[in-house]
C-alpha cells in the first residue's frame, strides 16, 4: 500500500477556488480502481491550507492517479498554479 499526505498553502483570496479544486479532485480520485482512500481537509485554525490524505493499492495505482485527466485539471492546472507552498510526506504503515 502507498500512503501519503500533501499540504498546500494558498493566498486568502484563492481559498474558495482551491477548496473546490481539492473537493472535486477527491471525488474523482476515489473513483480510480487503485485508490483506497482520498480525503481533502481544511485545517482548523489555518484556513489558507489544505491537507490531502491519499492511499493507493500500490505504486502503479499512484502512478495512474498522477497520469489521470482529473489530476492534470485540478492539480497541475489548478492547485500547483496557485500554491504558495507544498509539502509532501510519504507514509509507511506500521501494520
């Protein structure tokens, strides 16, 4: 299993647009056959950041996600264009 957390930070004026992009990305990503979990979060006390928790069956499923049309639309052409900062953490399950 492949798990990761990605945190994006945006300017306050981009908040609504970026939340909607993250929400739509999550909806479409959860339809991918190799996606186990994909949840976008707003951070309490930090309204200009979004955290996305992702889980995929394997590396091939994660690669397929990054090649998808919705990844290009909502991440490459959306979130990446407006982000001020991005942090990605790859997780290793303890079970």
